[in-house]
C-alpha cells in the first residue's frame, strides 16, 4: 500500500518553515498520543505516522531528500536509509525521545507520568499554586497596607509527617511497577506507558494508612497570612508569595500563592492611571470673581479620606473647567513620583434667594445688558394660548384644575 505524503499527514504546505512544522506536530501529537486515547491500536498507528513524518521533515537533509525523491529518498530506495531502522521497527523507540524534545517535561506534567527526562512520578512532587482574590479600598491602595488573609489550602499531615502511613509504619514499594509509578504494555513493536493501576502512580503502597489524613499525607486547613500591600497598586495587580501555596507530596516543595487585587469604587474619587479625578462644587460668585475652594484629597500619610487641598479658581470659570494639582495623585508602584489631583469645577446656581438678593441679581443682569423677558415673545404667546385652551379662561389667566 502506498505511503501517505508526509506534508499531508501533518496538514501543512510544502513551503512551511520549521516553526509552523513544529506547531502542527505538537497539536497532532497531543491529540493522538496513545495515553490520551486509551492505548487504542488506531491511536498507536496514527501517532507513529505523525512522528515518522515529523522526524523526516524536521531534519533539513532528510527533508531535502524527501522533497526530491519522495519516500524513496528517505527509505532504502535511494540510499537514504529508513529513519526508523530496518523494517521500520528497529529504532522506533526513539519516537518518545522525539516527542519529549518537542514537549519537554510538559508532557509528563500533563499526563501525570514521566517527562522527556525520564523522571519518575513517585519522587517528591511540588505543591499546586493557589490564587486568592483580595478587595482593598482606594485609601489602602494609596498609602499601602498590611492585611490578614485566610487561605484554605492542603497542608502536610502532622500526624504522619506527610507519609500517609500510620505512625510507626512506612509505605512499601509497589510490587507491580517496582516503585516507578508507571507500567509499560507492549502493543506490537510499540510500547505504551501508563500510570500504574495498583499504586495510582505513587510507586508506593500503604498497608496501614494514617487515620487523620486517610493515607493521603495531606489535610485541608485554613492558614492565616499577613500580606503587605504596596502603595500604588491598581486593579489587577498581582502579588506572589513564594512557598505559600499547597503543600507538596512526598516531601516536595510547596507551591506559590498569587494574590490578585481589586480596588473598590470610591464615593468621591475616580482613578485614571496615576491621576485622581474629583468634582468640586463652586459658588457662582467665586466662579465669576475667582477665588479659592477646598477639594478633598489623599495627600496626608495619615489621611482618613477627609483631607483638603486648596484649589485656585480662575475668574469666569465655567462648569467642566479642570484644575490640575501636581503631585497629589496616586504614588507610583516603584516609588518614583506621583500622579496629579485633577479637580473638575461644577458651578452652582443659588436657590431660595430673598427679595434683596433677587434685586441685586436683576441689577447685575441689567448692567450686563441681559434681558429677563423671553427672547421669543411670539413663542411665549402661543404657549399661553395653548394652556388657556386646555384649562379654560383667557390667555393671561387660565383656570386651575382641581
């Protein structure tokens, strides 16, 4: 039966570079690896085919010979030699070596087995990393803070010292895998390696398990940690605490703890990178004549959120005018400088004026040439007649409804 084209097997064009070729092989090898497909004969054959194609095409000399002479260029027909040895069987054990060169130890971690380096799963295993979400206030983000957090995590059992065996006893080597944690099953010329079904990959058997951890060697507890939040952190900031994750297995090191921070919305301030934005009401007279108003800020090291900073309001300021106060914003995370406090002015119109105040405003309006009568008198007249028709009465004195 004619052999399939190697490029067709990997699903790539004949002009692809080494990077695209490797990416295609990684995807197909992960999909069809026997360990992910129950060791079926179909997956074994497909994985062999994929690895054979990549072995040839990833080698520049073999690829050149294949492009020129086809399968004969890398088989016995043109003196190129079968890349897997005579008859395709001898030397094919190197497929796993090819796989490990591409994937490294990631394959061993992904499937719980040994990686390309041949390390065994029954040795010390590093604990898992943990994530903790922490919400802080803007004041804490501004000044920095020290907070206590409670982390539910797996810890080594103190009764059995993490061994999983009852006090006074020890685990024994698994007789099925000999302590390797993996067993091999022959499938023709190809050997499939799987997790040992007896010990579950640990390489050890526990005849008399610890009653506290029930043989797992770990117990779940809540740990309390003191966390220092640096000044200047923002939403999405991440703090890594090395060795504060879950306990490792069989004496392995602890994982890490990653704390992700989110900053609560503030009732006064909005944050824009390192700047703090705040809106301040300004009396109409101050806006017209100019003057000074107070704006809330966080400038004091012991600030309780009620600190004030003077803001110079220029004469004739309008609503929406912004005044920037340098160096009164958020601190830079690495301590180099600060942002600004950006104050947006909101001009307030006075209400509940007394007669004298209204008189003075009328005089001001007259001096400025402003009219208090409607500019569109024809429209005002139409409006009066409209309401008179609805409510009854004449245009100047419509009746009131009950």
